[in-house]
C-alpha cells in the first residue's frame, strides 16, 4: 500500500474549492459489552455509563474546535418508533469526544448501532 | 478479516467515584498499528495533554491550538517499535485513561486490564461493581 501525502485537496472543477475529509470515524455497537465494528483514527472507546461513550482518537486534533456528527439506531428494527437515535456531542477535547445517545423519545439509552464522524483540522 | 481484541480496561475515575465503573475498548486498527511498531513515544501524547490541560486551567480552551511542532510529533517522532498485545494495552492505559488512575497511589486499584469475557454483558448492578486487587 502506498501513502499519498498532500497539504490540501481541491476540486479540479467548479472553482477549485477545498475538500475537508473526515479526520476520525467510528461505527460501534453500544449495547452489551460494547464493541467497535470499524473505525478510522480511533484508539479506543470508553463505555462511560448508559448511552454515554468517550471516543478517544489515535492522533489528536489540532484543537477542540472540530465538528463531530453522528446518529444511531436505538434498536435492531429497521423502521418503527424509537429507532431514530440521536448522538449528542458534549465535552470536546483535542484527544477525545464524549457523546451521549438518545432514543426518539428523548431518553438516554444504549444504542444498537452508533455512528460518529469528526471533521476539522488535524 | 476483522479480529477482536482479547482485552478491555475496567476503571474508575478517582475524581468521580460515584459514577459507574467505566470500560475501555481498544480499537483493533490501533492495536494492529501498536503491534506493528508504528506508535510514537507516549510522552508525545502527554505533552499535548499537558498543554491542553494548562489551556483549560487558564480559561483559554475555546481558542487553544496545539503547538504545530509538538502536534506533528505524533507522526514524525521516531517509532517505538513493535509491542505485544499486553504492552499495547499498558500503553493505551497511559494514553487514554485519566492520568490520576494510573500515576497516583490510591487505597484500592483504579483500573484493571481484563479479558473481554470477564466484563459482564449487561449493566445490571454496574454501580456496585468492585475491582478485585
């Protein structure tokens, strides 16, 4: 495998706008003994308490001013009420982000699948 | 093929002992990198943690940026060489657990590296978990 090293990526057309790739991402199961299905730039995951997790990055971000986004599945049903989980980021640091997950009704719950992506400067 | 790590770290935060015991799960890709010898010395991360902690203490976290040279050491510092899975778990403890957990003495263990199957798979009674010495 070879590594491409560049400082910036720009569109070849449409005025050459800069492209900002994700700096970290993770897909994990937050129920039972939590487990990471796959990730990029994640060193570990901490199960803090019900529905609350800390994602620890492999390599730190440049600051804590990045943008984490996420969503989750409250249960294993593809459709239906209370399956539209939300991931709410809280304490951001350059080395980790703490998130908690809510079901469609607003309660904090363990989630069947949690998906978080981090964009920002590294 | 996805492998699954053998270990977890169970720990309490000395600053929040009323909170439930926490479980840290290593990422397989990170562990693969550690075992392939691709990690920087641990002090690279400690230096970044110290700088950020100072910024928080001084009330300037919202505008804090890491020193570019120190930040770059994550990729440019000489690698420490291959670790065993057990050594990698110890490295992860020193990288991702609150430093108070492992760097200070307490009247009981604050963390323990355990096999995955030793971690209860449901949360019942989790507030009552106690780490054996």
